[in-house]
């Protein structure tokens, strides 16, 4: 997990502290730490650890149906996308 990714994730989570944060990385949406636990439970997904952080994820094609399930379960959800820095 790159420092750039972690910084963008932390910034997005600060902006939406009361929402589950789904963060797009390539073709997948991922959730971390406490958000990962909730997302995994509601959506019946596996949870794992990456670089010491709890995480879960799913392919982008499931976003619409999974968003509906999370909202129906009473959660607010924020969706963000990792934007890699361009090389100079």
C-alpha cells in the first residue's frame, strides 16, 4: 500500500467521518479498518489484513447493488477513487 494511497484514504475518511468509505483501487472498491468490518458483515464478504490494516473489497461491477444493501442496512456511504500522482 503506497503512502500516496494511504494519505488520500485518510483525507477522504476525515472528510466523511460518519460514512462508510468505499475507496476505488483499479477495478475494485475497498474498505479498511472499522469500515471493513461493517462492509464485510453486511455484504457477507471475507475480511483480511493488508499492511496491518483490516480490509475487504469487491469488484466495481457490484457497486450499485452493494451500495443499495449498505444504505438499506442504515449506513451512509461515501465513494472515493485513488488518483495516483503523475510522474514528473
